[in-house]
C-alpha cells in the first residue's frame, strides 16, 4: 500500500512552536490533509507524546513517537519510536542531559504540555532548546539499539544540520536522512531520503510529505519501507 | 558608553549592514552555539560568532542583541544580511578570530581592569 508520511512535527511544547499547535490539533490536521503516518518530534522533550498518542487513536491515524534531539554539536537528529512509552523513556533521558537553563516564555516562547482535550496541564521551566550532552555519533547508535529510527534532520539547511555543523555525513546506519529542498542539494550518500513538514505553525501541517510503499500501515511497515528504499519524494 | 559605529571603526570591521549605528553596545557574548546564545545573551549586546546565516539574526532579534560580529572573515549568505536589515541589526565582519575580537571589544567596553 502507498502511504503518506510526515515524520517531523512540533507542538506547543517546543518553545518555537505555535501555542495553538496542540497535539490533538496536529493529529486531526494531518488526518484531514491525507497523511497516513504522523510523528510528533518536539525539541528534546516527549511530554506531549501521551496526549498525541490518544489523539492519533481517536482520529484514526498512525502515530510515531519521538523527539528532535539537539546534540552536543548542535546537530538536529530525529529519534522516532513505535510507542509513546518508548518515546517518553528516551526523551526523559535526553532531558536529563540538557543544560539547566530556565525558559523565558516572553522572549523564547511557551513550552506547554497538554492533555488529549487540549487542556494545558503544565508549562515546562527547563529551556528545551539547549544542546544535550551527547554526541551525534553516539546518539545514532543508541537510538538504533533501542529499536528506533535515527534520521538526521534537514541536512541541507545552513544551521543545526549535520552537514553544516560537522561538515560531512559520518558513515552511520541512519534509517534515512531528511532534506528540505527538492531536488536534494546535498549528497545523501545513498541513504534513503525523506522530506517532512517540520511543522511549527498550524498552516505547516503536511506542507512537505513523503510517499512510501509499505506492507502495513504501522511502525514496522514504515521501518521496512525505509530500509528497502521504497520511497517517492 | 560605546556605540556600534565606534566599535566598527576602532576594531576596523567591514560593514555589511549598520543597523542603528548610534546605538550603544552594552555587553557582548561570544559563542557559536545558538541555543547557548538564546539562553545567555543579553539585550543590547553584541554577538561574536562565526555563525553567518539568518538563524543568528533570528536569535539576535529574539533576545534583543543589536550587533553580530562575524569572525575569521566569514561572509554570510545574502539572506542573512537582508534579515538583519529588516531587524535593524548590525552585521560587521572581522578578519580576526573570536578570542581576539572578544578581548578587543572587552577593552572598548571598559571591562579590562
């Protein structure tokens, strides 16, 4: 079956994400726009994954649960898991590696945790955009060992990308690499290439998606399609 | 008190855009990690960095920095200068490295006793 995937999206938990982008809103908007598999990937924090998971179930869309880690080199790396529990477990570890800086919501944006109904249940004080004290190479390995997908984000961007910050793509077992531009302006070294919305505002949902040919509409189907390169940009 | 224009002249910096040249620079922060700048930079200050892209301008605008000094002769992408013009943030280029620019600016700011 052909599936439309979008594996990089923020919610109101990311300081730079719109406060209106509640996890259930993301799930519903993605469904409305024909997305089959949608990931929530806030910066360094998975505290909205549980509400997102409930929302995906209600809406009837396949959820993928992860975060966008800011590594110690300030490279953005997507870490994606099958269940919200795996995503939360991984992200609580990443949170413990963040510098203990306080967020300044008036300047940097709110970091809101909410429930499936969209009620705000908590505002996170720890600034979630800091660089976690773990290297890019080590983190790729750890994500894969945990059964997740490790995808360097927007590798063709001038900031926070593996190519901009390290200068090269270390030869690791990435599940895929994410680009913004088509045709890809950078060398992807034969890794599977995907595009995603990197949603920060409601209007971004499903603005960049990827088609895969999968045997099932779930995480294992996604994983297999990426491995086999059954991808259409 | 030292203004953006005075810093530009005394440190012999190339001007890509001048922002509000008569505005004082109150402090400076030296870093190439933008998340670190977001958390620790001070309003009214200058950023000393090699990050020559428009995200640096976005961070400067967010926390109220009025000047970005790019080191080692780095020349930014055009869209960085355009963004800085829109935000009235000065972009000045030094041929020297971050350490050298930092201590020279510290002296101008009267921080070296």
